[in-house]
């Protein structure tokens, strides 16, 4: 979602006329479709917190593992994500791009 302080860097017309209209439109879209493409930072953070910190939840259970969320909704991950060869390829490329010495990682 567009943060309101972004309007500090634009001309007065954009800041006082167009900006507030766009912000209100985004708020309305989020109200009617909270898991849509426009989400607040607070909503996204609440979903991450719910999944990461083991808060007991009817849908996720206690201490969820191997979980894929689309916003607040649990969905199935792509079948490619379960391919161990592709997981290894992704890990190897990530280590290379991050320039990490693989011998110095716990996962290496």
C-alpha cells in the first residue's frame, strides 16, 4: 500500500488533491478485499506473526510448519516447491549470489 509520507516529495497538486483521493480509494479497496493486491503493512505483518510465532490458530494449528499463505488464507504451494533437486539448485544459486562461504553456514 502507498505510504502517506510518499506524498511529501511531490508537487502541491499531487499532495493535496490527487494523493488523498488515491489513499481513500486504496483504503476502500482494502476494506472490501482485505486479502487482495492492496494490503496494509499491519495486515501483512499480522499474517506473518500469526504463522511465524506459533500463535494457536484454528486454521494453522499450533506451531505451523511447511506453510504457504496468500495473505491470511492458507493455500497449497506450487508443486515445484517440493522438488528436492530444484530446492538444491535454488540454495546453491542463493549462496553464490549472496557471496556466502558455504562452509561457514549451518545449512551448507
